[in-house]
């Protein structure tokens, strides 16, 4: 039986929700470009292409998603070796190989897995927002 519900709750919708959450988390956690250190025009840079769902929404510090400036992000497609080398310099060859394996995994996330990932990232984002809100609330009293 094939069931592909349209609209809210569809795979496309869940993936868009995950994209939005992961982007917010990455850009709140990282304030400089992973590859050149610039703080201008930061965007979400995928070490492996977005079609690799196994790493697309990774939010762990040693995952394949980091802040990148627009210039480095635009250059990545033509010269992926720069980002790869920075990753290896920072986290080591072993982590890079494991991450690349995960990126190339053929696993297709189920709806339940996508929903679970959304819940985890919502909690993570709430914790980050709460952390950054706390000191300023104290300062204003
Ligand atoms: Zn850069």
C-alpha cells in the first residue's frame, strides 16, 4: 500500500520544517564562516549536498552543517575540497569518513523518523533561544 498524504504532514512539508529548524540552529550556534572566518552574510552551508538526507539536518557540532559566508557557500559546489579539508583539520579524517558514509546511506526516513527529528530540533532550538534570552532578561531587571 502506498500512502503519500498531500499538504500538511506530507514528506515535503516535514522536510521544509526540518530545513527551517536546522538553519536556525546552525546560524544561532555559529557566528563566523566555517571555511574563511568571515562574519558577513552568513548562510547555512552543507558539507554534502542537500539531496543526501542522512546528513542534511545534522545539528551536531561535528556534523556536516555549518555557517558559511555567501562567497564560500557559492564556491563550495565548484570546489568542495576547501570545506572538506577544513572539516578534516578540525574534526579529523575518521569523523569525515563516517560522516560521508552517513551522507551516502540509502536509508529513507519514515514519517515517524522525520517527525521525531522535528521534535528533537524544536527542543534544541527552544533551549538555545532560552539560553540566549536569560542573560538579557537578568540585565534588564
Ligand atoms: Zn567564508
